[in-house]
C-alpha cells in the first residue's frame, strides 16, 4: 500500500466510516492517534490527511488537538466537523456555540463551483450534520465554498493550499454525493489511484501472518459465521496444517449450527477441526446473570478457559486467532487511546483474562464486514458462507434480554430459525444486512384456544447497513410480518405476542444488548 490516506482520530464514532469510504475510493486508509507527531506522519509518506469529527469543543480545556506542525507538511488536508473547526482554530479563525444546533439533515448550497472538492456534484444537495459549535469567522486565507440553512461556513477552502473543511459529514450514507466528495479529495486532490483491492490485501495479510507466526502453531475459534470462516481460510492459506480450528458449542448457537460447521470445514475444507461441547459450562456460569456487559465478560472468559483446555489437548500452541473486525474495535475501546466514547464491549476484544496464555492474531481487524465478504470470495469460500448475516460472538445470550435459561434459549432458537427461514423463502435474506429475533422479558395476556395465556414476547429486528456502524430499519412488507408473527406464535411454545423494532442506529444499536 504505497498510497494511503491517514485519518487522525479525534474521537468520532464515525472515524471508521471515513476509513471505509476512503477504501471504497480504492485507496488504503490508516487511522492514527489525533496527536501523532508530524514527523511520524511525514515519515509515513501519506498522500493526504483527514481530521475526523469528535465529541468535544475545540476550545474545551481537554479538547484533543493535533500536532500543529502537521499543517506544515506539504500534502492535502480535509477537516470534517470537529476537524473543520480545528482548521479555523489553528489558522486564527473563530469557533463558537451555534445559535441553533444542527443534528440531522439539511441542504448544502455550493457557492464556489470551481472548488475541486465539489467537482461533479450538484449545486444543492442533502447533507447530514451533527454539531453544536460553528465557525463564525473565517481564518485568513480561507473562503466559504458551501452554506446550509444555519451555517454560513458549512464548507471552507484555503485560497492557495489544498486545505478544506466540511462542517457536515460526507462519510455517512445520509449525505447525498458524500462518496463523490471523498473521492474528489482522495483520487483527485491527493492524486491517489484505485489500488486498494482484496486481492492485494490477501497477499499482504498472508505474508504478515507468516512473519508473525513463524513456525509456531495457531488455534482459531470457528463459529461458522463470515468473520471466523474468512479468518480460518486466510490463516490456512498462510500456515496450512499448523492451524487448528476449535469449534466450541457454547449452547448459545443458532439451530443446526454445530452440524453445519463440522460439515463445511471439517469435511469440505479438510481443516484440522476440534469440536468441544461446553454448553453446560456456559449456561451454568450465566445462571442468574442479567446485565449485558456481565454476560459478555463471562462468555469471553469462559471462551478462553475452554480454549486453554483445548490447546493443552492439541499440543504446544502459542497464538490464538480471532475474527475481530474494525466495528468491533471502535465500539469496544477507543482506537489507540483516542477519546471516543465506549458503546459496548465485544467478546473478541474485551473481557480477556490476564492469565491468557496466547498471543492474539487478528488478521481482519482493519476490515469492515463488506470487505470481509469480498475477501471471502477472493479466498474461494462458498456463497452460503460469504453471504451469511452477522451473528454476535456471545450468540443468543445477547438476544435474550435478562437471564439466559434453557427454556428461553429453546424459545428464541426456534423463533430465530423461523425468521431466517421466512426471510430466505421470500428472498429478503440476501437483500438486507441482518434479520433476527429477540426474546423480551415481558409477558402479556393473550387468548389461544379460548383460554387465557400469559406468555413471552418476541421482537423481530431487520436492518439495512453498509458496514454495521450505522443502520436503518427495513420496511418489510406487511404480509411477511404477518407470516412471521403467525408462525412464531403458533410454533413457539411459550410465546403469544410479536413486535417489530423500528429503531435505527443511531440512536439504538443493531443488537439489543
């Protein structure tokens, strides 16, 4: 990756989305700390720098600030939201609390048609905002190139240097032509080609795995989901039989999952696969636990305990491989110590006990889900695996709100199987990001067979997304919702009511816990 765009992370939840969009432009992107020294950046030789958004005010006492010397590096710079306000601050402009906050959609009017950032973009288009502060006075050398209803300096540009600021977020799907704007920056202004492909990534990743692992052995937790499956095939290509895949039945899996994994990877791919049935252990440790973070930590610790035991039986193993992705990392811990707010922990990246005896190998941790799918195709995985919808690492435990019990697992597993079956039969499964059932700790009165019932409620979730960072609920046809509700109430003993979740992300998350 000789050409790349560096993104300095100031704590935005959308920093990873910026990185993803730049990669859609065929350019490799790297996320680094907001305070990375200019000399380190210069030595890396990026083609451009993007300053991300962030939750702070640029004049707050604890505001994250960049090394001022980065503006002396002779490469293009693009500031987004907080990043645009940083430009105003460092070039002696003025930033103040806005008279009216801008959250959500507005309309941008381009006031300078010659600005390279807006090449090929309409004069007026919809943008998405998320800010309370605004630039109230332009710094010397800058001009306004775009305005919105409430912001006269919604887009700014330096007269002589390739330095730009956008108060809105071009990286989110809600901004029309956002990808074109980022392409204008990366491919046009920065002069990068479209050289970032999954074929090149696979070649690089295989070599990096070989360099990291050497002659040591690796074990991988294989769930049958897209992430662990792609990681397994990539590792197998790199080190062959020195990879042992361990499939742990934690009792929290989807219906038919144990059989599918053993068939596909043990028989079809002929990988070294160990099957461990630890369902009783997991369920015992989850008994009485209702807090979602405790569930995740318990599952993470138990997962490692089982692995340690499996490793002893396998022989000397130094490395543990995981299918951790970028969204897992950004939602669990701030990248590189940056000031992003933690949303929730993921069992791949949080809750690992300190006594863990393995070193981690995470060959997918810089990729988004759609990139992983493309990598899977590049590696020859069948479509039935590549197109599988995401499934959380903690399994059905985080789709049961409240305590996890065998009875509740039975109900949810059956309801979830019905959701997947109906979605596949109607052709919706491959059209959307994710669809699943959630068991609520809510009982309601019903009437079945002329008798009163007092039973549980199933929520149905269906969302559309490009990368898992933002998502919108899917407007499923009413006849499909009717089929789902009818089948679940009739076929799942203990359930007498269904509801449909119409919450987007944000403000909600895709999973309920």
